[in-house]
C-alpha cells in the first residue's frame, strides 16, 4: 500500500472514530465522517468528491451535508468563476460544541426543569387524605431534582457563555464520605 492509500486509510479511521462519537451523542454517524474529512483535509470539497472519498451515495451525502449546514458546522461556498458548490468545515470546534449544547442540551434541561417544578407544585396540593407524609417525601425528593436541574442549567450556561465552569455548586450533591 502506497503513502496516498495509507493517508486515505488513516483519514477514514479517524472519520469513523468521530462518526462513532457523534452517533453516541445522538447524531448520525455519517455526519461525523463527512465533517471530519472536510476538517482534516482543510480544503473545500464538492458533494461528489465527498461521495468518492467516503464511498457513500449522493443521497446520503446530501442528507448529511444538509444536517451539518443546519448545525452550522459545514458551509457551502462557491469559488469565483465556478458554478459548482463546495463544502468546508467549521474549524472552531468550541463554537460547534457550544452551539449544540445551547440548542440541544440546554433546551432539554429547561424542559425537564419545567416538568419537575410543575409536578412538585401539583403534588404539594394533591388532596389525598392520610397520604400527606408520603407526598411530602416525594415533593422533597423532587425539590432535589429541581435543584440539580438548576445547577446543571447554570453549569451549561456558564460553559457555553464563558467557556469555563465552577463545579462547586455540584459538589453539594456528592455523597458525604464515611
């Protein structure tokens, strides 16, 4: 195997590893492979070149590129005098990660927090005679989940906006050592 083939194999290996990681985070594996190839190559490539490089269909490339554009991790570009559209990767990795955290994880924490708070308030006033102690225990535990969700939200906001996090508030949820 010549040096060009070895390079291609190594790029594919890295692209597959990133694809697996992105799949773990809930994205499509192919999105990771496409972005990684564009990122590592550093050059804009056409959809046809991506298909050839990754051995994928044009439909698969088109869908992956559209999703990557939606997340703003890939951009379409046109070179002067060329009608063909090429694609290039966003190279600011922190910008990509913080956008995903802001639009996905933070949104999910907000939804979860709303459910916890609504359930806690309704359980506080639920008229179940003889069950108040049991319900109060549930309300107390829900309060801890509310606190944890708020801390999680605060950590994510700090991470996304400032790029650093103080884990001190999280430590109150740690088990005391015995």
